């Protein structure tokens, strides 16, 4: 997995500042701060995709718990959407 999840982002962190911060670990293909569809405001988390898987692993080791824009960020390897357990809504009876 070459993508990392970044949580606890400051409201002021944008795509560019996220990219700048994480590029010290390796070459980045994409960085995105997830925004609310209606307000356009940051939801406080984002994703960074590295060119190499080893750089993504290195980012989790070196940057988890570090400070970005005044906030202590959480960095982990992103979970593939298909690997998450699916929620089922069935009858209780």
C-alpha cells in the first residue's frame, strides 16, 4: 500500500501544505485534504499517496505523532476500501 491516512489535521492545512510536509519522506504522487461537500471546509483528515510503498511505511514511522500546523497528526497506512468489513442492515428477528 502506497497510501497513508493522515488524521487530526488542522483546519488550516490544505493539499499543498500536506504535500510539502510529507514530501520530506519521499516522492509524492498525490495529497488531498478531504473536504465537506456542502461547506467546502476540511473534515480534519486526508490522504497522501507515495510513488514507493517503502516511503509510505517510512512516513508512518517518522511522522505519526509529529506536529503539522499546530496539531499532533496521526499517520497510518490507509485501509483499502474493499478490505473493510461491510455493514449489513438486516432484520433483528
